C-alpha cells in the first residue's frame, strides 16, 4: 500500500509539473503616483502569440523586455519565459489589468485579472529617485525572442546603434587556392527593439569552394560596431577552401523578420515603435583567390596546402611466399586533407598489390581541417627474392613560408625467404611463349583440300528466285503499316521526349562508366544522366530543375523523402566533385549510387 501511494504521488507531481502555467504579477498591490510598477507575465512553456491587455491607458508603458531561462536544479530541468513591462501611473485610482493571453499546443491560455491601487505621490529620496530613473531608462541588450538569453541586470546605456543588419566577417579575402578562410555571420540590432518571427532563412551556397557550415545557438551579447553599442547574435559560421583561382562571390545570408522601427514619439518624448516585415541580408562578398605559384612547383604536387607530416609503414619486411603484408601510406597535419590524393607506391611485378582501403580521421573546426588520412595497401608476394618498393615523395605548399616543400622517404626492401624463384618461372613462361609462336609460323600452309562443285542449279525457277519475286508483294502491306505507325509515333511529342530522355539517361550513364578514369567528364555525364531520367519520368523541361521544385514534384509523385534527398545531394555534389580530388573507388560509389537512385525512383514515381 505504501508503494502504491508513493507511485501515485510521483505521477501526480509529474502531471502537475507538465501543466502550462501563465501568470501575471507585480511586486505589490499598491503604488504611489510617482513610483514605477514592474509588471511581469511569466510562463513555463515557449508559447506563441503573446497578447498584451489593452487596458493600460492609465499608465506610461515601457517594454516589453523578454527573458528566457533554461535551468537544471538537482537533475530537474525547467524552462521559464517572461515579458516585463515597466508602468508609470498617470493618475490616482484603482485599476484592473485584464487578461493577457498566449497560444500553446493549439490551446489559448489567459492570466487572471490583476488589481492595482494608485495613491497620491510620496516624497522619494535621491537614491530612490536615481533608481527609478534607471528603471525608466533600462533596456535589455538581449531583447530578441529569436535567440535564447539569460536575464541581465538593467543598466543605462548611451550612444546606441540604429536599426538592424547582418554582417559577414571574412577572415581573408585574398587567399591562395586551398588556403582555409572562415566567415562568421553576425546580426547587430538596436538593443531597445525586438526582432521576431524569423522565416525564409537563406543560407549561402559556396560555389567554387569546399565548405562546411556551422549553425550557432548562442545568446545575444552586447557588442561595439563602428563605435556604437548594439546587441549582437552570431547566426552561423563557415570554413571555406577555394578550389580554383579567380574572383569568387559568396552568396548572402538572409532571412525575413518582423522588426520594430521607430515611427514617432509620444507625449512624453519617448519613441513609439511599429512592427514592419523586413528582409535582412549580409550582402554578397567577393573573394579574390590567388593561384599557387608555378615557380618551384614539384612534378608530383597533388594540391596539398598547409603543414603536413608524411609516413609510409609496412607491417613487416621479411615474410614467406604466399603471406601478405600491409603498407600504410599516411599524411597528417593541418590543411586541406580531404582535397588531395596520396602518393601511390610502385612495386615490382613479383609483388601483387591490391586497391587501397582509404581512411580519414579529420576534424573540421572553424580554424580548418586537421587530422590524418591514409591509404592501406595489401601486398602479396608470389616468388622468393628481395624486392624494393621505390622511395615515395610527398609535396605540399607551405602557407607560412609561401613555398613548396617535399618529404622524401627511403626505399623499403621486402625479403621473401621461400617460394618459387621469380627468374626461373619467368624463363619457363618465355620458353612456352616462343614455342607457341613457332607453331603459328606455318599456320598459313593448309594440309586439307576443299573441293567445290562446278555444275550448279539454274537461278531461274529456283527457290531463291521465287523468294525474291514475291518479297515486294508481301512487303507493301508491311510498309503501309510501318508508315502509319511512324506517323502516330511522330505525333506523340510527349512520348518521344520521354523516350529521348530515357535514351539520353542510359547514354550518359554508359558514358559516365566509360569516363571512370576522367573525373571531370565522369561527373558531367553522371549529372546529365540523372537530369534526363527525371525529364523522362516527370515530363518537365530543364528550366524547371530547381531544388525546391524538384522536391515538391517528386513528393507529389509519391517518391520517398530519403530518395529525394539522395537525388538532390548527388546532383549538387557532381558540381563540387569536378574540382575536388576523387579516387576511382569514390567515383564508382557515386556511379552505383546513381543506379540505385534511378532504380528507386523508377519504382516509386507514380
């Protein structure tokens, strides 16, 4: 019985804790005419559509000042959001503040009525007067419902900045190819206004760059910009690696928001704010990318830029015939680790080397890539003997010294202590080859006689004659039928376009397969194949190919969301992959992925 009571109390406390609480409160119920009133509307949920009571005509109102707090006390988590208003009474009397309301979970919640009595003015000391002035002029630099923030003590500030705007701070606008730069997007706004109802967020696309974007969820802070005080919130940041030289524009970060702007002043001289819909944008940033110097560029340079260490490590150098060893080729350090290829070992014919297993352990913070990439080769010797693996070189462009550096590793010797001798086996193969070739020398001398009959059957009246005679008679109906069918097919413009797109998709997939050793042509053919397939299935023209339009049409045609995302990602990656280094294994994976997506869409699209 005791346990049942305990469980009941636990469930009851949880249900009570889960209830929505929305309350209005003041510090006391009676104020003098020359005192300030702090009116707080607090809730324990992140509700929407807060509506302030209209019956505040008897007070001078400042606010709202919004505060949001997440807390964790002894493992118990909670949330509190509040809107504060500071009221200055205009006359004596008893006043009722009606219900404020919010919406949460499809329901409307209201506060209880609040009654306040205003008495005649009372003498106030100098310290109290200063405190009241501070309350009248206070502001919250974190007053932005779009960002989470903690309550800060009210402080008087001067020289506020005006309006609201987004700034894109670029670390370097004149980098080398593959030199990392970072961009930080910051929202600056007048701390006395509010920005809310953020919609239509457009994050930039970085064409011509390898990029990684980082979302930010930090509270707004007070900051200085061009000598003025603002509230500043970091919207996000990105690390970029330019892939080619030239002037490369970075698209703006932008969004729609409801912004408070000053529309006039009241009878007390304080600004009156109105809410307008405004699009905030960071503007386009142009990056001038410098080409890497040609002077001193090593012949084996594969595009590595940064500061690196290079190692080649075999698991063993002495082994028996038929045993295998692993050869690990690794580059570690800081730089564009994902954007270049590792050197490939050269081994003698007696050593059978398989395609490597590529591994990456790379972190990409805002400062740039760092970590290790490696190719692990499996090598199997076939014959007894000593075999050298040639010395490997790795070259990179060092950003600190602005020069090329090359790391040369010594030759590795592999000793196979038993098994067949390579020289003896080679001699046997050569001897057999010579014997086969000698047998073919006299192949043109035929030893068997083939005789042909001199007297032949007359052509006239023969089966062949009759067949050729009647062919035109039977061909006429077939030609008429074929002509009608051709006219019908020519009139079917939609069907012909679908067939043509299917044919082009197969052609380009076939072309992509042929170009597996040519990265740029491979990805161009792969992208065209994907687009022509959708033109055939969806019956749309090329100008309809936008990310949003495709997603909408595919979803309407019952394609799975995962397949839609895979298609969009693959077609977008084809453009980037033309300029980024890629291995045959990764290109084969992209080709297989395209086949899988086309097969899935073929089944899913209605």
